[in-house]
């Protein structure tokens, strides 16, 4: 969380704003800043306790500069995800007000203890692709009562990005034509990610509920589904799958 506390440098922004190309069509895309902490297995309990302490203080002082959801994966990565409109949002001192209200010493103590819980942290941008996302009842990252997550990473190369997108468009169209109840969100990699990929996020109540959704969806879509999915897989550089959970106990949104 150290970079969330300090922000990026002005020089960094000057050099990279143009490269990022963050200007977006609000009807089709939404950018998110992801701060990822790779927590040591032995420090998970400590990390979560400190993060909840941080969230409690954000709520106590009703900090307006931060709006973030949090998820963690089975390999002990914690992802803090905030919507942004430009690179300038990343450089904002989102914890400046909290530092002032808590006092520098108490504030620094939280982050110093947190830094002991990991050796690796990273920041990058992803973009919600609303055209590829399949949520006909309205897009939300946090469906009520569904904190279980599956994250699927479809890694691609510059030479095959066009054909992969066509594959994914065909799948979204199939789900829509059949009236599938298996909803998902699609994110495209952006500045700072490790390679180029599409990430598909699926929500469910738990592992059993997820399996039931998969079974019902497979039966609904029939033979066309494995055909289209097979074509997509043939064009990938690499495929990864992770299980995770949303953490509303760590998330924060300011109250009005």
C-alpha cells in the first residue's frame, strides 16, 4: 500500500500520460487503478488486521479522496481497485487528509507495519470493457451476496489481439442470444500490466454456487459453446485461472 499512500512522481506522470492513452469512451470503457500487495503467507493474518484498522480509520474520518474495493486471491495477492478518469488521479495524495486527522506518527505506524507483510507490491491499470462484458441487468463489480470470485486471464500477443477479440465477441453474443444467467465482466490490460491480456471476472455465492452456474450454462449453450471456447483457447499465448474473494471488510467508500 506504500504507493497508494505516497502517489507517483510528477515526472512519471509527465513521461507516461501520453503513452497510457487513458482517454476513454465512458459508454464503452472504465479505467481502474489496481494496487497489488503480494503478501507473505506467514503475514496474512497480520496484513488483514492492519488493513481493517486502516479501513476503520477511513470510515471514522470519512475520507473523501478514496473509493476502493478489495479482493484477495488464493495465492495471497490483495488487489485494491479504484476507478480513475486520468493518470492525474494516480498522483493524488489520497491519504493526505487521513494523515492530518490521525496525526503523522499514528498514520505512519499503520503503513510501516503493513510494509513488513510483503516484499512485492505493484501498480497497474486495467480497463473494464463494457462491450465484451455480459451483465444484461446492469454492470456491477460487486453483485449482492456474491463475494466468491473466479478470475480467468487470457494472455495474448500484439499479432493475435484482433482475432482474440473477435472470439470473445462471438462468445458474448452467444450468451446474449441464449439468455444465459452466467454473468461476467471483461477487463483489458493497460499500462503497467505484465503483458497483454483479457481478464474475465465471475461472481458467485460460493464454490458450489459457481459449479451449479457452470453446469446450467453448459446445458443451455449446447455444442456451440465448446466450439467457440476452443477457438479462443487456440489463439491464446497463455491461460491462467485464480480463485478469490471480495473483501467488503477492507473496502471503502466515503459517505455523503
